[in-house]
């Protein structure tokens, strides 16, 4: 609850990140994603490998949803 007279700063969604199992972002899966996300919605995707502190290299595929919002699929170990 906001105290009386206080204002809440503007909150803005900048990205949505989904974790996928390590080894998921292979060319065939990326092509399937592109058929859905690019061909249907027009979102452009790119794959990168980022050095994540404490976990090392992580592959991710990022789609530009709008000028301010990105959808990121990031590989990481997922416990069953």
C-alpha cells in the first residue's frame, strides 16, 4: 500500500525471460520458433552466448517484441 500523498514510480515491462533446458536452442528448434514468432507475429530473433556470472556460458535466443520489450529464451540446467 502506498502511503498517503506518495506516488508510485512508473513501472515498465522491458523483457520476459523463459528458462529452457540446456541443449534446447539447436538450429531445428530455433527454426520452429522463428516459424511461429517471426512468421506469425513478425518478431525477429537472434541467438547469442552470454557469460553469466557464477554459471558460465549460457545460450539465449532473444526476440524483439516491440521497441521496448524483448522475449528471451535462456538455456540453463533445469531440475526435474
